[in-house]
C-alpha cells in the first residue's frame, strides 16, 4: 500500500500523529510506520496506509521523520530495514525531529552518498500548530532538497526559513528551545503566584495582554499552566533532551548558559519524579505537587 502513497511518516507520537493527520486532511496519500501497532492502527482508521517497516516508506519518495532521538533517527533511516536500506536513490528524508546539529550533518552526508536528499526541519508550534497548518519550521539542507520539500512542508507550516546547510535548522531549534524552556519556567512561577492569590487566570491574562510581558507563549500557555491543564502539547522528557542538546553545543563553543542549565535541571527533576511523559504544564508540580493529578 505504501507504493500508492505520496508521503511516508515515521514516528507517531503526539507530533508525528498530528503531522500525519494534517497531511491526510490536505488530501495527501499518507503511509505511516511506528513500533507501536496501536498507533499505526489509529492512523489507519483515519485513512493512512500502514507500513510494516521503515523501508516500505521509501517507496513514497518522501519520508517525514518525527522521532525522539538521534539514535532512533539513525536506526530508522540507516539500520536494517531502514528507510534508506534498499534502493534509496532519489528518496528525500525530511527530519522534523529535534536532534543534535552535528549528527544531522553526518546523517545528511551519509544520505547524499546513497543518492538520497536530507532536510532537517525541526518545528515550533506543537501538535495544535501542526493540525492547523501553522507550524514554524527551521530548515537546513541543500537548496535543491529544500525546494523539493517546501510544497509538502507548506501544508504544515505558516512560516518556513531556510537557514543554511544541513544542521542549521537543528541549531536554530536549540535557540528556540532555550527561549521556550526558560519561558515555561517563568510562566510556571507566575502561574504559581496567581494560584496562591486565588486570582482568575483568564482575567490576569487579559490584564497582561498588550504589555511588555505579552507573547505568543503567554497567550497559549499561561491559563494552561495556571489551571494545571496537562492535556498533551509537548512532553517534559523532550524538553530535557532539547535543553541538554543546547547545553552540549554551548559547552563545545565555550558559551556559559546558567539560566538554561537551571531550567534543564528543573525539567530533569520532573522526569526523575515520574513526570517525563507528562505535558510541560507539569512544571506546576514543583510548586504544588499535591494539587495536580498527572
């Protein structure tokens, strides 16, 4: 069935599933793969074709990855039965995972040696942004590969910026995650003050709107944090991974990141306390752990 699809999606977590649903809604013929049969079955009920291995996704010609780590990306693409394990010439891999820039450059070089293209396209906007087609994408790759990817990515995103060769998108995603992760920590502390005072979060948001504290992050997440709404938009464990990747790059460049380090440790505390799979609003556990149910 993959041969009749025009795009493959590997990785059906919160983000990958949202990406696949958006592509289906925009009338793409989508083939999906995940190690969890139930995730594949759910997308199949929504109209996607199921692939029994990553290699079968390659018959679509364009494969989107939404995976949790560079190790998983390497295994899914280059391992036995991987996307580029057989006849990869002409296949375009679009990696929407958030992984290390250095390993991304290495993956792109390996793909090129096999005759395949590679675009790193890490995202900002979360699952809701994907479902609305309003993601922000940071792109790295060769001009020709990016040009080939743009029509598909344009169905997922309202803002796309090609920043340079492979790995450039991942580096800018690290910048994004430093800002978002530190912003989440500030939102959580502000929300804790509001909860302690018994103020209505919606009215507080209205009062802050238009002032210097206003931002897209405030508008989307302040009430969510203040109400301890843990409906899934992004996992704590992913933020740990992204902030640690930023710290690793900073160390290699000799740049201190004291605030990012503190925020990364706060997220690591949450993971150690059993909240790694919870939404980022689980930061509120730090302030009032007995009031919130995971």
